């Protein structure tokens, strides 16, 4: 019997930043998203209900995808 392997998560490449966003503002926004991600993961580890855990892990995935362009821009990459 063939082993079923889940598809790896794909990153959404359509997330772009405004060209007017400064690296300092990107850093501030990334910091806020990281705080939110930290809180979501705290809830995930404290939760026992499987449906809630799945929702929280999906939320953390979305937040991490939003963080990627912000952290790149904060580090000096162009939006």
C-alpha cells in the first residue's frame, strides 16, 4: 500500500508591500505580527480540542506568510 504524504504548505507569492513602506515601519508591523503569532501559538499549545488546534495552526501559517515580505523589507530588500 502506498504511503499517503501530505502536500507541503505553499507560500503565497502574491503578497506585496507598498513601495512607500519604510524599513522602520515594516519592522514595526513585523513586530506586531510576531507578537500576534506568539499569542496564537500559546493558544495552540494550551488547547486540547482538535478543531481549535487546526484553526490556530492555520492562523499561525498565515501570519508567518505575512511576516516574510515585511522582514525582508525591514532587512533592506526592495518591496
